[in-house]
């Protein structure tokens, strides 16, 4: 079972910090479990691993098998929470090189998460000569980046297969009853899956939003949900032994003591997009009302040769959370070189995991001595169950953390500011006055 360890925290916090925070943690726990806190309309994820729609889950599995049978590629169109969780799980469990590997499952391409013509054109080229399907993910269907991308890929499908067959290759994950994408899907007869009303995008990886692409890549989504359910039971118990409580308490106490940045580190490059998912989860949930730790991430050991200098001796504004994923699936040992020109024969016969773990421990000691508090999130391994536990752990700790900060961890009002400016500058009807005002500022 996943656990959280605090490395020599007495160097940075008073011994009583956990006890001091217990009343507030109990209050946050009550709000999450009963849905009585700020943003309670979006706490459906709290009991999701137990209460998820089993009929839809079976349809997701059936759709994944169909895509695996009739497609060499799946194009996943979504932005933010509509793609980061799925991308993170696929990379972590199947490899960042998933699309380059020989396998029995389709390639999975993620698009609609930016506005690059080069990126769009590249994926269009990659699927031009293969059979492909599209999973478009949007609660409303009007979010600019995925809506624009969907126009391109819907057109490509219809040119390739004709409208009727193209319709059998489009899967829309959207609102259950309303919105532009739902209306379009119903009128065209596309298969639809639901973005639950009570689950916000950044908490939605364990809904159809994430599960369909993850299943297409061959991941056992039943095991993923089983792991999440195990952690859900642990978090429901709460208390000082709960890893989510310990993580939320330590990071809040360090924030209150003056730390302003949290760095998430992992010694497995496959974890990169899980870190990106984590950054959205905590950034959107906590970053409001002038509050919150700034979430950043590094890939170790690679970033020890770039960011390592700053972490070791720069401003003392950060705390470090290290995710340990356990043993690698593939074990490799360092070969012996008779000439030993590089002087590394002392490592001959040592496994890569052994070397990685010593690098991790050496870094932990160095950063601690350099004044960086370290939290360790330790999983048993890197299986779907382990990742299900990790996803739910981070979600639950995020909810606790938001309530400790006394903010609504389930809204994101600040995200709308750039959208309004962008719509005005693009000439969207209804924004004419704002357009002139913004253009005047830009032309000063």
C-alpha cells in the first residue's frame, strides 16, 4: 500500500505541527466525506471508485476492444484535465515510447491541447494512411483548442471513410444532457460517454474521460479502479496514519513556514506526464486568493545536471516531494569492461535499480543538508493498482489541502480571464467592445 515518509522533518517544522493541525484536518475530512465544503457540487470523485457507473464502464471496455480491432491509431482530442491524466497513465504504465513500440494495441495520439499548426499537421499526417478513430473529450464542446482540432480530424475521418462509417469511429466524452458536443453527437449518432456533473476536469481521470484512452492502450482499467478503491477506503478512515493526511499536513505546515514552491520529482522518465497532471491538479485547486504553493516538477536524475544547482544552493523557497515507484519491470545489470577505461568496474554486476536508488538516497541527503525539506511518496511498484492508489491519494490530499488553505479546491475562476481576452482578439461575436479596448493596449 502507498505510504508517505517525511525525511528529518524536525529540521524544518516543530514536533507538534501534526497535532496542531488535527482539528483542521478533521474538519477538512468531514467536508470531503459529506460534501459540505466549498465546491461540494464537484466532490463526486470522492466515492467514485465505489460508485462509478458499472454499465458505462462495460461500454468503455467494449468500445476499447472495438477500437483495438478496427483501428491502428486513436486520436484523443482534449485539453487540461481532458487529456493529462490519460496521457500520464499511458506513459507511466506503457512507456513514453508507447507509439514507437511493437504491440497489439493502437497508437494513441493526444492533440487539441494547444494551438500549433505544426503539431496538428503532424498528427494528421501520422494517421493519414492508417485506420483510425477519434475520442473527442469536452464537457461543453466549445473549448477553443479541442473544438478546432475536432474540426480537422472529423473532416479527415469523413473524407477517408464517408460520413456514416466516420460516425462509427467517433466517440464523444461530454456532458450527459446538454452542450454543443452532446447535441452534435446525438444528431450524428456517435457513441457517447459521460463527463460527470459532479467531477471537475482535473479530478476526472478515473471517469470515461481517462478510462477510454487508457483502456485502448491495453491497461487493465479494472485494476486501476481497484487500486483507487483501496486508497479510497484508507482515506475514508482518515487520521494521522492516513498518507493523504500526512502529506497535506506537512506541505501546509511548510507553506505556512514560508515555503512557496513544491517540486515533484521522480526517478522514472515515464512519470513525466503524471507530474504534468499533478501540476494541474494542485495549481488549479490551490492557486487562488493569493494563496497556494506553486507546483513545479523535475525529472531525476536528468534534471540534477540542470536544475540541481538551484535546488541545492538557490533561494530556500521550495519543498521537494519525491515519488518512488518501486522495482523496474525490466532488470538490467552493468556489464564488466576489461579495460575499465571509465573506472566504472566497481559497478559491474550492479542493477540499474540499485544504482538509481543510491542516486536517490544521495540526492535526498544532499538536498536536506542544503535546506530543502523532503517528502517521499512511496508506491509498492508500477502496476495499474499502484497507479490507481497514487491517483486517488493525490486527489484526496489535494481536497484536504484546499480546505486547509480555506479556498474552494474545485473551482478555477482565474482560468476565464485569458479566454475572454482571446475571444475578443479573435473577433468572437459579442466581444466587439472588449476587442477594441485590448487592441488599443497592445498597440501602445
